[in-house]
C-alpha cells in the first residue's frame, strides 16, 4: 500500500529528526534535525497529494514549506555564527547565560 | 513486485538510512552528507508521487542551497585546535529517546488503525487521473496562489536581508 509506505516513512524520519534535535550538542546538527523534520512533513503532504491530482493543494504547500525552510536555514545559521562568536564554541549546552 | 516497486523501496530505505546515520554519527560533516542522501531519496519519492517539479526543486533548493549553507556553517564554527572532523557530543539522551520513540509509537498506532483509503475524497481521487505537470503548477501559481506566492517572495527577501545583517555584525566585530 503506497500511501501507508509514505506515512510510515514520514513518521520514522520525523521522529529521527526530533531525536537529533533533542540529543545532539552541536548547533548546526540541531538545525539539520529541523530540516529533517520539515522534510518528513513534506513526505506526508506528497503522500496525500497523489489523490488530489486536479487541485494539487499538497504540492503547493510543499512549495511554500521549501521557501520557509530555506529562509529558516539562512537566518538560523547567521544566529549560530553570532553564538559562536560570543561563546567561542558551537556547543549548544555551553550557551547558558540566559538560563533562569 | 516489479522493478518500479523495487526502486521505490530502495529510495525509501536510502532516505531512512541517511536519517538513522545522522542520529548515530559523531561527526558533523558525515551527518551533513547523510542528510544529503536523505534529501536525495525524498526527492526521488516526490517524483514517484507524480510531482516532478517538486523533486527538481528539492534537489536545487536543499542540496544546492541549504546543504552548502550547512557546510559553510560547519566550516565557520570549527574550533581552531580541534581535529579535522568536527565531533558532536550527546545530551539529554534519555529524554530524546523517550520523546522520539514515544511519538513514533503513537504515530504508528494511528497510521495502522485509521483506514485512510476509505475516505471519500481519496476514493474519488484514485479513480480520476488527469495529466498534471509543470505547466499547470505555473498557471495555478499565477492565479489561485498568487497571494501566498508574493508573500513567500517578500519573506525570502526579508530573510536574506536579515541573515546578511546578523552575520555581517560578526564579521565587522572580528575585523
């Protein structure tokens, strides 16, 4: 069943991306995990969009998610550069001066 | 199973293997290349679902743009006295595994229990197959989706300016 393959693969990749975001210490790795999660969501959209060949709503959602992901990656990496410049490390658990 | 299905499952396994390797790898650069295989596999799955334009856009935007940006990010945040390959440690190991595994179990139960194929619009859609392609995407983008299209263009411009301003502050301070 093709739809179930898409949905199960998307669920697996989303959870792996969540694990990467929660577990990894390097800030760039955290951003890559977020990209993985966005891609899993795209897989869900395309899985359902196969049955909607005339309106193609799923495909347009993916198109706009791609745009947002590119913008997010650019701004996120600029912030990571600032973080590295301030703390002299890309380790996310070292940046704890805002800790309450 | 015919050849097409073998290729389909090969790309499924490719993208899954890349994601698993990302989780277990210690090296940041190897993880970036594992992300590349995952994105490539997902682009192939887009093509299998009849969205050729999105497959090409995925390869151009993610592999050509975002991944190169990540490699630059890895390069610029290296410690000067570290090894050639940047290593990453783990934190919150138990919390991460519980959250990820728990969410996956929940999604697995939901996906296996719900019968999506009995939905009315899916049954209607699987009977009527019409020819779609890049041309109809272009027409719809300029008619039905013109407003989100313009907003997306504005967001890209703002993100470009914002990223340049934030990153340029670092470079100015360093010089």
